[in-house]
C-alpha cells in the first residue's frame, strides 16, 4: 500500500514537473489577424482569419506542435482546441483542414481516467472514430481530412497542425 502511494505521488510530481517544463519551453506564436486575448464582439463577427460555423469561430493553424503546445497556443487566443458534437461540425472542420492543404489536425479530444473528454469542458456526446487504438499511451484525438474518415487517436507528443475554436459572444 505504501509502495503504491509513493508511486502515485512520484507520478503526480513528474507530471507537474513535465507540465511546468513544457510551459517554459513553449514559444509565443503570432498569427496574422489574431491578437492575443482577442474575443469576438458579436454573434456575427469572428476575428480576422477565423471562420464562423453555427455559434463558434474556428481557426486552422498550419504550424506543427505536439498536442499540449497546440492547446497552449489556442489558449493564447482565448480559445481552445476544437470540440465536435455532430457530423456537420466534423465535416466543416474536415473541409477547413483540407482547404488549408492539411491531411490531419489536432482537435480537443483526450482520454482521462479511461473516458474521452473535450478541452472546452463540453460533453463527449458524439463519436466519429476512423480508428480507435485502445493503446493507453494514445490519449489524444486528431482529425483526418481525407475522404469520409473520422478521427483517430495518437500519442500526445506527436506533432500536427491544429484547430482552435471559440464560442461567439452575444
């Protein structure tokens, strides 16, 4: 029992240390037309360079980052990695990604304690798996832009472009 507790505490310490190291190493990225901390002013307006769909603004970022740094970059724009709640949303994101000339992009899905979740805290209430590798180390979701393929999971340390999303304000 004591050994398990020590192993758990060591794991938590290493996770916190690794997260702190990643935050220190991340570079600030400037994307034309997007000011840090910028939020839309009305339901009909997205920041320059972002695309509107339903009640969100989306931005495909054609820079290649591991999942955690992609998440940090979206946060610097007052957004999160995109969540997907229906086929129409997924198709829209696939089209955006394809138009940007990309085959894949990180979206905001991740596995935590055996359950899939979205970065923005919305329910993981829609599934569109092309492949779901049950490997415990493949805990992050990326979008496939080719054909009718759904999303897949991969190691979070792998690098992909990514899609940021922000909810339109009223």
